[in-house]
C-alpha cells in the first residue's frame, strides 16, 4: 500500500458503468453498435466488470418509453455479448423501489450476468437486504450500493452498514451520488465501510460523481485507503456531471493487465459523437448542487432550459430555497 | 487543521491568475473591459491577490506581437486599477531567461504592484535567486515559483530549495506545470517545501494544472497539508488544460470573507463568451501529456490541428517518442 502511484494491487478491480449510468442521459436508448463498442472496449482493455444497464420495473418504466438498457432483458444482453466467452464479468443495477426483482432477476443458470448491484437510499435498506439475499440465492455475486450517503445521518449509515454486514453482498460501495464529497469524507467512509465489512470479508468500492471535478481524485483517494472496486465510465459519461473518467483511472492504475489504448479509440469513435448530441460534465450548475450537497435534478433542468448560461440566477434560486 | 472542509484558516490567501496564465491562450490580448471585469470580481469576492500578467522582455517578445499583459507596463496596469485603493494586492510574474527584470521591475514606490512572482525552471535557480533579491530590494513581496518540479530530480530540488531558503522570498510555490501530479506527490512536495522554508518563516503555495482533472483536488490536498497560498483562475482559464477553477476553490473554502456569487457573474458574462473563441480544459490530449509527465506543447499543437479528435494517433505518437 505504499507508493500506490508506482505499484499496483492485483486485487483491485475496475467496473465500467458507461451504459448503465450513461443511460440516465438518454433514457437508455443506446443503439446496439454503441453498446457493443463499449463491451468490446471493456474486453480489450482488460476491465473486470461491465454494467450494462438497469433491471427496472416494466410497470413503472414502460418498454415503449425507454431503451432496452433500462430493463436488460436476457435476449437484449445476449444480442450484444452472446455467451460472453471472455474474462469480463457482466452486471446490472437494480434499484430498490423501482425493480420487480423477484421475477425480473433470473436464476443465474438462465443468465449471462455475473453480478447484481443493488442500489438504494438509506430508508430503503430493508428492501435492499431482501434484494441482496434474493440475488445471492439465485447464484449471483452481489454489490450493495447505498446511494447519496453524504446526505444521510451518521447513525443511520452505521445501522444500514450493520444490516448489510450480515448479508451475502461481497462488496459495499461508497456512492457519492451528488458529487458533494471531498477527499477526507471519502477516507472516513471507506474506512467505516471496511470496518463493518471486514468480519465477512467484504470488499469496499467507490462510485464517484464529477460535480466538483473530484470524481477521479476521490476514486484515487478511496483506492489509497484500500478500496478494491472502482467504478468509471468512458469520457466520464453519466448523469449530470458524469462519473470518474475511465481514461484517467486507467492512466493512474499500474496493473499492466489494463490497456488504455482501446479506451482512446472508443472515446473518439463513440463518445465524442455522442457528446455532440447529449450533454454531461461538470458544468457550473453541477458545481453548485455538489457544493450544496443536493440532488442534481435542479441543475439538469437548468442545463436543459434557455437560461442554461445564467449561473447567477441558478445560484440565487438554490440559495433562497435552502 | 482538523476537518478543513468545515473550518477555515484565516491565513489562507487566494491568488487569481486568470489574466496571467490565461494570457498564454491568446497572446495576452485581453481587452481592457475583460481585465477590469476580472479585477472587479477579485475585489468583490474578497480574493487576496490578482496576477495581472507577465513582465516579459520587450526585446524577446515585441510589443506589436503581444497584448499589454505580456509586459504589464505601469500605465497599462493603472488604466485598469487606478491607484488600486482596495484590499486586493496585485502581482506579476517574471520568468527567468525571459525578463529584463533589472530595468522592467520598477522600484515599488513607482508601482501599484505589491508582489513579484519569480518563475523558473530548476536549471535557472541562480538567476531566480538574483531576481528574488532584486525584487525584494526594490520593495516588493516576492514568491518563488519553481516550475515543472515533477520533472526534476529530487537532489536538484533539494539544492534549489536550499538556495531559495536563504532568499527574501516569502512564499515557495509547488508548481505542477504539466498537471502530472497525484495527491501523494503533492503532499510530499508541500511538506518538503515547508521543511526548507520554516526557518525563515516562508509560506508554501500551490499552483496546479488540470490535465488530469486533478487541479482542484491537488489544491485541496496542498491546503490540507498546510499550504496557505492557493492559485486559481476563473472557469479554470489557463494554458492547455487550464488551472484550478476559482468557482470550485471558493466553494470549498469556508472563510466567510470570500464571496462566490461575483465569480458566477463573471463566468457567465466574460468567461463563457471567451470559451467560444479560444479553447482550454482537460481534453484527452492533455490527460495523456499529464500522465506521461510531459510539457503540454504537443497536446496544444494537436488540439489546434485538423486531427484534434484523433486521440489514438496522438497517443501512439507520444508513446513511440518516449
């Protein structure tokens, strides 16, 4: 663990969330060519996991209103990856309160997926525990992703982690949903998650957002303090300010199994064209919601309106709403 | 020093380098209205220093080829700031090997400037010491800015710091010219600079570049380890990938004397329009030169050419040149 910018930990695993988190900017309407390009890039670059979308309820999120990566039906996934005869593991995210997980998460033997990532807000911890148990019983690796942890009370977080510690989840992910965290908060949470997960051998992960241009830095910070699972996305694609950019993370990691060159190719061939159609990145409104530790929804709305360049008005509105 | 994201150190001072570093993207050809807007914003926001440009040699850099902020003649500065009857201190940068400092730096009594920042590469340390002594004798505060320190040998850095420790410079600035540093390197250097400067009571500063989207994070890191002088620029304006964005830094600092709202106004009224004419920011080519610890000149050239979106070609070229 000394000099982490020179050495590497072989157990550190990287997860690409380009399609999953990126789907939040285009209602998950990526065409197959785009998804296949990301998949092939993940394989060529030696990444460990690719998150291909959500398992969202078709009742709440009708199929005719969203692209296929909102629901990740088995046939849609296989159209891209076949039997996925590669070292890359595949996962989806299921949100508490938004997924018919009892039926939509198939038994592992019927799926090409390897891991289910359970996402939940602190008040949904009970359902999350049920979801984690269900996915583990069905045969999957499971990750517990407590969202917006920076907006929860410390006592609540402790109680949630106590419950999660007893589940079969193999990973507890520190999730900075609103991009509000500074490095010292990341350090505190990574250490806390470790403390709760150590008796059952759980790994700690990091999922950072880039509202304050800190997603990459906070990912490094988590890694320095022992996190062995790191999320990133190509060109940082993701909702609002986006995520930790994969091209920066792979430049930092020193494990020669990771290859950065395929990332540059997919950036120029796929992400740059997409960036001319949809917007993401740390624009000033996202700086402000991050600083205020707020959900980015107001910033997303402001960026979509005709006052998108009026930072002062946005700031005044948020400050007076506090 | 505990919980620096909650408390503040009154002795921490912020320097705006928008016009000085930003001048490198437009040959210092800002019109008076732009410079005045930055100046007034610095005053309204409670910033401590504004760096208004360079004191560059008129022989090497003819007046008809550069804007006025390349030379910062006294009459040009006064046209913007008058007698500068404000708490904001003004400074310029003088580069070793590029300045006629003996004649162009006026005695303090004839100038509205408060500080001279001496910039130099490691092999120019001897001239830098002469420049520092000269500026101090003329009556100025002086800052020693050893550039590209991440590309120098540790022994050389130690020797340079030993020489600088004996000068009247009040500040030693850790300068990540190429945006190549990670947080742990920042920590090591800040502590080293402190060690050399402590006997003569020197402050340590940080000047970060954003090649890897780490300028803000590294600035925070330096502050956590005790740096009391931080450089930033509006919307991160600066050469290549740019600097630490002022709008992020002020969101982090907790000293109520700093006001962030005037920053948002100058961003929307001045920086956004400028961003449609000239380019800066952490584009992929800058990520790559940062990762390779190289001067950004190849990246700047690539961004200006018709292959600006060809990241793979750029990467291949740099890797084969190494």
